[in-house]
């Protein structure tokens, strides 16, 4: 007796009908990737060109001067590039760690505790997100100048610690990641508030803290205006301001353009390495959410 083929139900036909729509977001992502990676690829290729090849060869033709460019950059002004790099690591690393700590504690407090003025504080934070950092640069310089902290490492570090958007992210993540029943169970077991935060909340907040740290690290690493206004001694410059001084000097010394491009390429490496290293925290959070669901 021949087997009768069952008619295909509508539920099986819908995915195939919707599948072509997935091409549109994929195409948008590809265009975005090309737009983002195009200048990066140009910097990498241009860093391989010698002084003669930089302006005489085609845009994406590799050169033969990468090693000489690196040697000239490291020898420039007795290796001031390494000092700028260390300053940038100090500003970005220290500022990101302090900002992550302050943001996590503040966001957790706003999310899990009720106290007078909580709504007002949160509304002020939302308002602070809307204020561009460029507007605050000059007033911050005047304040630090009055306090005698202008042209010091603190003048670049301290303004980065309190970041309204990071506190907002920490509050939203704390609300979603930490069940109130879990904290109540800990209190019933006799755990204090600090112990609850340290042993219960922090492990659950790790993916959110990693996100805040990465956002702040990248923002401080790429920050130009604040250190440009605050600092006058080039031995305290970060890479952004240091490379800008090379660019300004390159108007009279075109040979410095190779050093600028090579230094820009090297400044990208720590950001890429940091992003690849911290991806595992997001994978952990996504897999944990899948298990919970």
C-alpha cells in the first residue's frame, strides 16, 4: 500500500517565506563593516610605506618601509612614543577601572534600594547623559586650575570617573540580572548588605561590568579634547594629543607623516586585543540567559 504524502502545513511554509528578508540586515551589516574597516585597512597599508612610497604609490599598494617606520617612531625624541603609550594606558586603564567601580556601586544602589530622592538622582543622571562632554571641558579646566590640579595626571583621570551613562547601564543591568528574592534569601540567612553585594551581586554583574569597562576604556583611549585642554607638558600627553603634535609639526616636516600613521596603527592594537579578550564575558552572559529561559 503506497504511503500517502501528508500535506505540508502552514507552519512549515512560513519560515521559508520569511527567509529572504534576512538578506537585508545582513547586507546592512556588511556595508557597516566595510565603512568601519576601510580607514583601518588604509592605516595598516599606509604604515608599511616608506617616505618615498607614501605619496607615490597607489592607496592600497603595500610598501617596504614598515620596519624603518617603527624604528624611526621608537627613536623619535628619545622614545617619547612609549611615554605617550604608558600615559594612555594609565588614563584609560585607571579611569575605566575607577569608573566601572563607581558606576557598578551606584547603579546597584539605585536599582535595589529605596531611599528618599532616588527618583530625582536618577532623573539627574538621565539629564547628564544629554549634556555633551565638550560643553563641560572648559568649566572642568577652570575648576582644576583653581584647585591647582591643571596639567597633572589627576586632571585627566578624575573627570572620567563619574559617567552618567555607565551608571544608567549598571542600574538597568542590576534590575535585570539580580532577582530581589535572591537578596531577600541572603538577608534571611543573616548576610549583611556588603556581603550580599560582594558575594551575590558582583558575580551576576560581571558581564555588565565588562561592558562598562570596555566602553569607558575605548572612550578614554580615544579622548582628545580633555587632555588637550588640561595638559601643557608633552611628557603627560596621551597618544591622541601626542600624535596630534606630530601632525601639527608635519606641516613643516612632511617626513613625520610616516611616524603619525605608524603610531596610529600601533594605537589600534591594544583596543583590538582588549575587545577579543573580553568577548568571553558576553558569551557567558548569553549562554546563562539561554539556560535561564
